[in-house]
């Protein structure tokens, strides 16, 4: 079992860190762009179904934008931000600011494990 897990770790260590982080952040930005498109679509639907008064009421809803990024990330995915695309933007923020660095640190950690095992094998032989 150790050999299989070491193969997985060495395979993970072989990925270029900058590409892995860049592609993860790009996917997060893509989710954000989809969220903006969804917001525009839903505003149009609100205008068509409820009229200009409904759209004005939606646009004039109070939004607290003075929170930190982390507070916004938690509030958006928990449904506390009154916007159609709040979940999309929250997921975008989680991917870009939490998942992308975690991917980078996982690859760097795998590289440390592989390097440590290489030096241990080299010291034994």
C-alpha cells in the first residue's frame, strides 16, 4: 500500500505548481463570469415578469458591502446576500482564494515528501 500512495504522491509532485494554481484560479474566474451572466439573466426575467417596480425594489435592497472578503465568502454561500448570483460569486471566491492556494500547497507538500524519501533512500544506500 505504501508503494501505491508513494506513486500517487510522486505523480502529484510532478505537476507544475504555477499551472495547477493558474488553472484552478481560471476555473474560479469562469464561475464568476457565469454568475455575472446569471445575474443579468435573472434581472431581465424579473423585469419581464414583475415590471420596472420589481426590478427597482430588487436593486434598492440594502447590501452590506463593508464586510471583509472572508465574511462575504461565508455570507454568500450561506444565503445571506440578497442577490441572484451571490452563491456563484461566493463559489468563485472560494475557488480562487481558498482552493487554488490549497492546490499549490498540496503540490509543494508532495514535493517535500518525495524529496525527503529520496534523501532517506540515498542516505541508506
